[in-house]
């Protein structure tokens, strides 16, 4: 099994503007994702993230550490959540990501083991 992180990006505020009936397919899609992962691997973790206006960014520039409010970059889309899952291969990861709501942009990143 390989470990993949699915970074979910979407337009800020989009979900909140939907009616409960319009939100329902999102819950159904997330459940389909979780069911697929459970059938083919395992979900190690997931979470929705608070909006970008709650972010704090830490940078190291010329030996100094600076801390600023807000995200690293201005963008129309924000990373709003993630899944961390083990699946057999990238093909399975892509199939799982395709089950998430179509208004999402999902970046799939294999994890790497850093050792000395």
C-alpha cells in the first residue's frame, strides 16, 4: 500500500451559499470516497480546514522568522480539507478522488519517507 494525501480546493464560501438540498450531494460524494477507500485500502485521517482568514503563515527569510496572518498566497480557491489514505496505487487514488464533488479541485500527493 502507498500513502496519499488528497488536498481539496474549492471556491471560498461556495458551500455556505448552497441550500441544504444543494449541499446533500457533497455529503453523498464524501461518503462514496470513504466507502471506496475502505474497500481498497484505509483512511488514515481527514479534516475540514477553517477558512483562510484564520491562517497564520511562518516564513524564514535571511535568517529571520516572520509570522503573518493569512494564507501563503492569494488565490480564488482555498485548500478546505484533506484526506490521508493508504491505497494500492495512483490509479486507485485517482478513482477515489473522482468520487468527490465535481466543483472541487483535488491534488493527490504521494507521501515520502524522510530518513537519514
